[in-house]
């Protein structure tokens, strides 16, 4: 075995080289961070996007236990919300978008649907109204016209859908023939179809018009019930026009146009 002068025996090379300038305890290089699941959003951002407060204020609300996700109070900073999660602040459900309330004066020829492939729809008419994902409350048939409210506020939507505490809508209806007084009274008093009681808020002839033209106030959100009512008494409907939703009217909204509800209008709508 060869020996270096005054040195230790030479062994086989290991093939490893060390940088003298690199400390032995240098941290290892971290692996690339994994991408977050698609659609997830930090809880404080979700709250801020709903328009309630800033992200910093949202952190305070989370820490104090005012925020729940899917029924469970969350106090963890950095918690992420998944698509479809139900988030509530102080008991009230919130939406990650700013709430929007758009009132359209619908013309004929547009279907009340959010589905694609249905030809011209009411969504085409309000496409530029807001970046929030609004949808129509209730329905107006393709050939019906009048007021239609759009929103992403679940509480308002639920309010409209209630037949007991819902929002009354006033329709101007033209029939194929005069409405007999006895039929008008039957509709006003309520009647049953297949065992189900059908009620309206009000029904009357329109002043200064023929008895073919009727005013009907009802809380149901669809217009199929209107056709069902008159078909029961052997009348065909020529036209339907929703002229009022609660206190909201078509004033200053030309056919085919829309407007955002004012704070005063929204407050009154919630009080109904």
C-alpha cells in the first residue's frame, strides 16, 4: 500500500466532491409547492368579496367566531372555502360576489332561462348589467312581457318563492273574451284544482277597458299558474304583462331596458 509522506493511507475515491464554501448544515432545496385545488378561495377573501368588510376586518370576524362554513364555526386563519360551501356571517348566508338587483322590462320573444341553446333569453338583455352572477326570480313566458327581477341574493329569492309571505306581482291580462262577473268572483274567492286551493291577492276589471282586460295580483312567481287559472274557466290568454312587483313599477324603464334598484327600493322590497 502506498503511503503519502507523513500521511494516511490513500483509499479509493468515492466520486463525491464538496464545496468548501457550503456549510454542512445548509438547508435542503424545497420541492415546488403544490397548486391549490381549483376554485378554492381564502375565507377572508370570500367574506371581503361579498362586500361586508375588508380582508383585515374579515380576519377579526373569523377570530371572534362570527363565521361558519357548512354549519361549523371557523376560527382558523388561512382557511380555504371550496365551491359549493355554505358560508354564514353572524348567522346570515353570504355570497362571494357583490349583491346585485337588476329590474328588467322584458319584451316578447325572450325565454326566461339561464340555459344556453334556448335561442334569445332574458340573460342576453342583462348581460352588461353587472359582473355578479345574477339570475331571474320567477318566470315570464317567451311571449309574455313586463317586469322581471334578477339577483344573486338568496334571501330575496327565497322571499319571492314563498306563497304566504312572498312578493305580490301585478299582471295586466288580455283574454280572448269578456270575463264573466261570476267567474271573476270565483277566482277572487279561491277555488280548487285537483284538490289544491288556488288563491289570488286581487282580481278586477281594468277601468276604461273592455271586460277582456283584467288586473290580477298574485304572489306565485310563475306565470303558468295564471294560464292554469283561466283555462279552468275556459278562457284563453292573449297577452300577459307584469306591470308591478311589490312597489316596483315600469316607470322610466323602456321595454327591453333595465335598471339597478336603488337602496330605497331594495329596503322597501325587503320590508314586504
